[in-house]
């Protein structure tokens, strides 16, 4: 039995710091709100009144994810404002490929000892991406758990909720033999494959090392923000010949795209159809990573795949060119 009183703060949990963080972010969080949001953060739950009048049979679509060990690069670089953007964009892409429009986002931020300045930067990243994607940040949880995380470290998770008309859900049921795979370029590793990338690259370089082939420091290249493809998907899903989309995350191009390919069909991907960005080449060369492994672990420069009727390929490629978007024909359904 302790002879002197032990406070909650002395056990490692600083409620005042948590309250200070909530107060500091209320303004930037509110910037993501629209007429459907009926509450600001700080309550027991986020209140959202959806407007479904434009939908015949609205279906809610949700997804939850994290950013994995990309956080370790964030810790080393002491840069915290981009991982929040990564998380929102990753979640948005996951429901966008189903045909959904994002409505609202909730986050989970867990750390050993809360540093309000770090928390603010992370949550600022959430708000930047929420505004870019047109969704509201309506709530979240900040958990301080001493002894569970190393000093200066934290973990993130996020949940997105969106809506799609039932008749417009994209499932891949229209995909057929002869459809063509069109790849959209990624901005880097996005949020997958960092365990492999860190093991290989950090055996040779420090995060601050500027590499000529990358044109920037290794840390900057690894922290490039996971791209949101919402605008691209929103435009292309109106095309009759576009049958499905796949968000390329863990599992690689084939592992993810086969999710939207009906039974009895398979994929034939031409991995020489585009030039792999230097970062992926560096990982494979330094680590002598087998081709099969790197195809499963990394997106290899393709962050989104559209499965398109062969007769519509030219139209889609021209659409991309008109927007300044480089698209690659990378394979077919067989």
C-alpha cells in the first residue's frame, strides 16, 4: 500500500493535456463541418443528419483502417501533419471504389504520453484531408496509455462512413473476360509495405539522407501523402464502360483487383507496362527482394485500377490526358 497518494497524472495520464488538445482543435475540426453535422467534438457522440433525398435507396458504406508502420518514419522525421491525411485518404478510397460518397470520418489516436502539439498536427492532417474529400470530422478518441507505447510514439485508426444508391453500388459483377486494367499512378508507397521498406532501406540509409534517384530525402519520399482517388472515381463511374475499381493496398495489384473479378475469371497483369518509380526499384535492388514478394507487398507505382470494357479504353485514356492524369494499360481480365 502506498504511503503517499498517487494521482492519475502521476500514473501517466494527464487529463488536462487531453482537454487542452480538444480545445485547440475545435476550430479546425469545425471547418470540416456542413449543415448535416449537429454537434462539435467534445460530446459523447458525433451527431450527423444525412440528406438522402437524392437517393432512391441509400446504402451506408463504411471502412476502418490504419497507416501501419509508416508511423515509424513519421517518428524518425518528427513530422506529424501528413499521416492524418494518409489515414483519411486511405479510408475514402476504400469506400469510393464501391461507388460511395464519403459523409463523415472518426479517428482514434492512442499514445503513451500525450503531447498536445503532436496531437494537434496529426488531427490537423485529418481536417486537411476531410475538407479535400468533402467529408466531416465529427468525433474521435484520444487515448493516453502509459506503458503501452514508447515515448514519442502513437498509433492511429480511422473509420469512414459514406453513402451510395443501391442500384449504383460497384461490386464487380459487370466485369467480364476481355476487360482491360487501367492503372492510376500512386504518389509512393501510400500506406502499405513499410515493414519491408524500412527493413531494407534503413539498413543502408538514414531518413535524412538525400538520394539523387529520389530527388529528396529518403524520409520525405517515404512520407509522401497517400493519394485520394475520389475525384477520379466520381468522374469515371459515370462512364458506361467502366465496370469496377480496385484500391491497391496490402496484397498488391493482383491481390486487390481480384476482389472485383467474378469467379471463373482471373487477371493477367503486365508488370512491364509502366516504369516503376525509383523508390520501388531501390527497395528491390538493395534488399534483393524476390519479384513475387514485392508484387504482393507494394503497389509498385499503381494506386488505383479501373476495370474497363475494351471498347472504352481509348475514351478513358483520353479523359485522363485531358485532366493531366497519366494512365497506364496494365493488363486484362482472362
